[in-house]
């Protein structure tokens, strides 16, 4: 193309190879990237409709832009291997208002990278050397938003007497609300099966210790698990949140811990933002999160998270189960079963919260200090103390009740998602 003088740039008439030069082997690079894309997307809910031949003429760019109206993709994935083609991509950026991942290898640009690549809204600009991690973060963000739009959230509320429907605007997520009486009736009608009896024995056997729990507490816990399954199946829900504070013996603490560990997001107290954040984590990085209430050690500048529904599968459904004790729920009689999960000291964690209607996302990274005993601390069944990185005043990260804590360093993933989908983000990465 260059030697034939057909390249549409000022260098072509001189048979001049601008950066990356004539040693770059673009066809071989393209093949390598295609193989890596297949590897990255193998476990994701994505279909890549890749152009077989490179697009490098103005006419081909216009044809590509025109095709977007009919094809309506969820996102665009662009690769620019040639310095003088950067300007040709600008019409695509101007025409397409959805998310764009643009990979531009170092050495395929000359001097400063284009400012409109670095600052364009809803654009993840990857200007690096075979940075597969950044590419995966972008693709995982698209996967997560696609999955969320295909999911259905069920809310169980004690404040309504009739069913209703809504849609979460950012995710395009259908939300169905039903009265709490439905759950209560399902629970009351539930008979514990042999499978559930085996589950109760397994939960007890795997615990490090059991404190002050009667046999009927285990029966109540697995009945609640069956009731949660049934109401989700009845309403074809992928996620659930229940107004659970005053359910007495019906409290679904164990069920929520099991479900979140298996990437079936379940949020406490009919909290929409918490449950959406659990769904986001399950879709984006395949981890179950710990919905909690925050507290703060202001002397040591440490973050304290505590609640009653923490999963033991902190590293995903196939990861090693965390050590846990079984003890009563802290705040209401009767003494129902709750898990006291021991978080591994030194583990990287991410504290996050999505706030619907505000298009706001918090993502703070840190490390586990310990799982302090009760007493001397209070709170609820699971307690974890965290040192957040480069946060001078730990109280400044407070985003209201029920943020979510995840094992793993996921703030970069959420930062990429926020960039691609126009969310404001507060973060320390």
C-alpha cells in the first residue's frame, strides 16, 4: 500500500513508512491480537464482529460509520496500528456515542498521543505495549453492562401491597417489586427437604466453631434458603433484595451468603444501590461481595466493615472457602444463624458502591488488616478491618450505608467501566 502510493497520507508519495515503520509486521500483529481477543472473551458474554480487512481509506471509514445505525453494536473495539491513521478515527468518535475501546500500540504514534483520544468521553484509550490487562478490563466492562441489561432484579418490600415494575436507567435493568407477604407465605409453606437437611449439616460441619445456636436455627436458615430460591424462580429473577430487618426467624442471612458466593446477587434491607453493586461485581469480576455497614477507626485511619450475610467464597465460586464461625444474628431475637467470616490478612480488597440516579461510583482499594473479634469490637456477625491506600482521612470515603467489599484489586476495572459509560467515579487508583 505504501510502496504503491495508495496510502491516504502525505508520506505515501515518498514511499515513506511513518511510525511504526516498515519492520512492525502489522499483519502478524493483527493475528496476535485476534488470538488474544479470542482468549480474553472465551468466558465472557460477548460476540466479536471483527472486520476481516483493515479499514484505512476515508470512503471505508464513512461506510463503517453508516453501518453502525443498522448493526447497533453494544460497543466499538478499534485498533490503530498506523500513526497517520489517527485522524481518520476522529469521525468515528464523533459519530458513535456509545462506549469505545481504542487500542493504539506505543510506537504506532509519533510524539504526543492525540489529545482527542486521551479526553474523548466514553472512550478507553489504551496506549501501551501489549497491555492485555487493560484490554481485558474494557471488554469485561462491556460484558458486565450487557449482562446487567439482560438481568432482572426482584425487590421484596414490606411497604407495598401490590406488584410494580421499574427500570434502572443506567443499566437498562428491569426491576420488579412484590409485597413481603409473598416471601413470608412461601417461607411458611416450605417444608425442609432431605437435601436441605444435608446442607444444614454441611454448613455446621465446615464451621470452625458454632456458638449459641439451637438446632432449629439451622432448620430456619435452610427454609429461608428454599424460600429465596422459590420466590426468585417464581418471578424469573437473577438477583434479589428483601426488606429483611424484622423477619425474625425467616431472616435469609445464610441464603444470601450462599447465593452471593455462587454469583446470584442478594442484597439486604431492600437496598437498591447495594444490590446493583453486588450485581455489578458478579458480572464484571465474577466475585461475590460483602454488603456491610461502615465504621471507622479514626486513631489508626482504618475502615471497619460489618454485617451478617458475608459469603465464604471470597475468591469466587471455585475459590477456596474462607474460614468461618457460626453465631447468632446480632440485633433481633430469636437467635437466627449468621456467618462470622474470617477475611485473610494482607489480602487486596476493593470497597465500592454504585448510586443509581446519580451515575456515581465509588471504588477504593486497600488491604485487609484483620477480622477483629467481638468483643472487643461490636457491629454484626462478620467484621473486617481495612487499610485503604493513600487515603488521608478514612471518613472521607463514606458514601452512605451498605457499600460492598470485594476480595481482589478491582478498582481499575470499575474505573474503566466508569470511563466507558460516562459515570463519575471517586477512587484512589
